[in-house]
């Protein structure tokens, strides 16, 4: 597999809107017990920076958080942090496969929904361990698409999942990353006895959540990088993508609709 994967979602507004919902509480709660107010934290693949700013403001207020991602999203991240008045934070462009920091630079190195999108997750984990201080931790949380569950079982929803799996893998990623974190960590040289595994969920069921989640996926299907790469790899035609978006909107309109995502979580002591 190529080390250079193509980001399946891209940075379309629908993607950033989804990522901007994320907080430490709903997306990194497994990390909270390990945080101390004066720690230095690196947030790898920080996206629009809502988790990053939340870490800085509420969990390491006497420390410092650095977010790293592609330049395209960092302007949004800086704006989000500035609007919240968070000052103990820095955003830097860079590549997770070759982090632009010296060895042993951070107390905590964190990534949320990053490893599933890269061609060489083992190398990213090596880099995360390299820049973590001795005695520090590496933390990562990844979705497992095959573990998603929903109701009702509308015709077309399972076909969407199978199509997504094909597109993500054709782009060089692994959408069932959650179940593989410990395997990748051991391949990266982490001692098995230093690993702690857990699982977390997101659950969408209120009218507001259903509308939000279904519209995000309908819009991603039609307008984000997913659409372009799905057609490029021959997984979907435009007509099929239109049908996927219709299925998502039909799901979101059902008053009994319910959707849960499972995430694998890894804490590794360095």
C-alpha cells in the first residue's frame, strides 16, 4: 500500500461542519484521566481545531497545545481558537508521516480519526512515539465503519457502507481502523504491556441530530472529495451517488431513525 493516501472526505464545508462538532468530552473522553493542567500536547491531524482548543482551554490551561494539519484547514482552526479566546495554542502545517518536531517534545501526542486515512498508519504511530517524551503517552481514536449500526434498515444504507469501504480503501486508507489500533501499535514497536484499549461511541437519534447527520452525509456524498474519488475509482456513478444521498435524507426523515458509530481507542505509555 502506498504511504501517500488520498483523504477520502477532503475539506469540504460539510466535512468541517461535522468535525467542528467534536469536543474532548464527546470525542476524547478516554484521554481525560491522563491529562494534567501543565502538560504539552500535540494534536495530530487537528482539522478545524475544536478538540485542540478544548484541550488547551479546559484540560491543560497551564500548558500548551500544538495542532498540526494541512494548511487548508488551519485558518479555520486559528479562527475557532481566537473566537474562544484560547491563547495557549499553536497551529503548524505538517505531515503526520514525518512530524516537524524534535524527539521527546510533548507530554501527550493525540490523534482523532487520522490513522484510517493514511497509507502507513504504523509510520504515523512511530512518529507519534518519537515526539512523545519518555513517560508520556500516545493516544488515538478511530472509527470502525463495519461496526456502525442503524435503524431502520432502509434499502441502500448497507450498500452505502460497502461503497464507502471500497472508496476509502481505494484511496489508500483503512476505514475499519478502530479494531486494528493495537496491531498497528505493536508493529510500530510499542510494547504490548504498555497498551490500554477501550471503545467509545457516538449515537444520533434526536430530531436535530438525525437531520444534522443525514444532511452531512448526503452533502458529503455529492460534494466532498468522496464524490470525486468514488467516480474516479469506478465505485459509484453520479446517478448512484444521487441515490445514496436520497437514502441518507430518507433515513434522516424517519422519526425512529437511530445511528451509532463505534470507535477503537488506544492509550500507549512511552
